[in-house]
C-alpha cells in the first residue's frame, strides 16, 4: 500500500476529513443561502419601487389620453424625470406593441416583442435582471378608462448600486467562510488527534511492553474503552504466558524423558566395552536385553508423544463411525490378556446391554486401552480389573475399576497432566511414560465426553468415562 493510501486509512486522517466535511459543507450552503436571500431581497425591493412608479405612469397615461395625442409634452417631461430618478430609461409601448416614447430616443417607432412586454400585454407585471448589462427592467400594463389593454410602461434602471451592495455582501461571505474554514480546520485537527490518542496510547504501551520497558501489564486509562481493552489484553497476555510456560515445561520434560533411556543405554554399552574381551555370554546377553528394553521405552515415549501431538492440534479430523462398544472392549481386553496373566490379574467385563457409539475407533481404542492397562500395571498380583459397560438413551458409560495401588490424594488432580507420575520410581520401573492419561483425556474430550477418577491409596482406583452415543459436531450442543 502506498504511503498516501496508508495515511487515508488512518483513523486520525479519517476523522479529520469527516469533521472538516461536516463543518464546512453546511457553512458553504448556509452562506450561499444567505447571499441569495440578500440578492433577491434587494432586487425585489427595487422591483417594487419601480412597479409603483410604473403604475403611476400607467395611470397618468391612461387618464390624460397620451395615446390619443393629448398632454404629450407634460407627460413626456414627467417620463424623462422618472428616467432620471432611476438613472435609466422609460419606454411607452402602445397596444400594437410599437414603442411610442423612449427617453433614450432610440427605439421610438420599433415594435417590441420582448417576452416581458408580452407578459405585461397579457396583464401581468414582469421584471428582468440582466446580469450582463447590469440593468433591472420592469414592465407594467396600461389599461384605458374602459379597462381595455392600452399599452405597456417599461422602466429600466441601472443595477450598479445593487451590485455594489451585493459585492460588499459577497466579500463579507468570503471572509466569513475563510474564518469558518480556519476555525473548523483547527477544530478538526484537535478532535482527530484526540480521537486517535487512546489508540496511540495503547500502541505505545504495547510496544513498550514488547520491548521490555514499562509495566508488565497494560494500563491505558485514557477512556473507558481503553481500560476495557487493557483488561482484555492483560487476560490474553496472561493466557499466552501460561501457554508459553507450559510449552517450555513440556519441551524440558520431553528432553528429559528422551534422555533417560539414552543415558541408560550409554552406561550399559560403556560397561560392556569396559569389560573388554572376556565378557561372559550371559552377561553380554543380559546387558543387550536391557539395551533393547531401553530402546522399546524410547520408542513408546516417541509413539505416545506423536499420538498426543496429533490430538492436540486444533483441526483434528476424526474418523467417526458407529461402533459396537461391547465388541471393542472385548477385543482390547483380549489383547491385554497376556500382560494381565503375567501379573496375575483377573479381568472381568460386565456388559449391561449392547451399545453402539459413534466414535473414532483408533482414538477411543487408545483411550480405553490406556485405562485398562493402567489398572493392570498399577495392581498387585492376584488383583482384579473390572470393566463395566452401560448406556442410556444419550450416553454410553464405561467404568474401569481396579484393586490396585491407588493414587495418593495430592496426585489425583495431576494425573491427567503430561509426564505426571504419582510414584515416579515405581512408574518408571513399571514402564510408564506419564503420557497415557493425557492421551486418554484428549481422546475423550475430542468426542465431547467426560472422564472422572476416584481412588483410595492401597485399595484401588475407578475411572468413569461418559461418551455421547451420537457424535456431537462442532457448534452443536
Ligand atoms: P504412565 O505411562 O506413567 O502410566 P499415565 O498418564 O497413564 O502414565 O498415568 C499417570 C500416573 O497416574 C501414573 O504414573 C500413575 O502414577 C497414576 N495412575 C494412573 N492410573 C492408575 C491406576 N489405575 N492406579 C494407580 N495409579 C494410576
């Protein structure tokens, strides 16, 4: 965008021109109206006095038989006096529209078919203001004693003094407009600067904040609106800060988690190298098995991270299909059976009714697997994991109950956080990444479902999951 266009986009420039326009246009219109009123008033004033004079002349002509050739000298003398009074000209036109008398002696004998004369021949008083020759003319009809049309009196006066007057008023108007423009210019400038000031204040404060000067909070109290903007900005800024902190924490957690198996592998490999050639095969195999275990752990962390990141995106696309939940849970439990048997955990499924739910199979499988697997992992040999499935007309309810280690009270609120482990050493030993429940919660929330946990340390844990039977699209309630 060019600089000029950019300037016209500015609020300051826009308000400046808006006020200028609002102030000056009515000023010009009002001044124009005033000038026109003065002009028509002064012309109409003269037309009236000329018409009065013309009516006197018309009466005199009609009564004294001018057209019949009587009293011509006296009347013409008077006509010439009238002409002098108006510094102009008087013409008498008879009913055949022939000029019978002209104080200028130029038009006598000519036929006058001028529109104003014709108007008066039809009985009206007419007037004309000639701006080129600066003259004002009035025509007045003459009627004889029988009230028949007898002719027209035409009086022309020089309009110079009217124009002088009008010029004077015009200069006054121009002067007034100039002063008005100056006042409005100053006012518009003042108002536009004032209007843009709160926004400029906010910009400066934000600039200062981002450069690290001034407050860590936005506090622009110029107007109520800037105060409200400051508050909204501060809460947004606080959210961003929190997000940034959690991102930093997440990155440091990820680095730490990825580093641990690598360190173990390095130690194991270095020990093997350090032992030289005479390492017994059993020890060699034991160390290599440990290294493979660490590689598996690293792979699991990376896989869990990928699942989490995929579900964390704002535009996750779910592949929703109607799914028989009874069959899905049976399948998950079948897959986990070997681990359960190894730990000597009994797994029981209690289905109250056949349940079909619209879900993304992969994500919900991951969520339920994590919960059942945790029930097995954090359990004592000889313990149990009970899974129950029920539904009403709107929701599907899945309960996963175990007789395991339980979760300490202070940890309950944190178990869904990424990388959180209630019992760090034990959990690592068990092979957890601390991401399972975060993935589970994300998957359930993507389906607009709910997950709740209740646990007693040393007795066991129960997870309750609620999922809508029909998938709720975004924007639906
Ligand atoms: P992990 O991969 O460590 O299992 P999770 O996110 O699945 O991570 O769980 C987080 C923590 O919550 C676990 O480390 C464990 O301490 C606790 N936890 C989860 N499920 C159970 C359970 N059924 N019984 C006891 N503790 C549990």
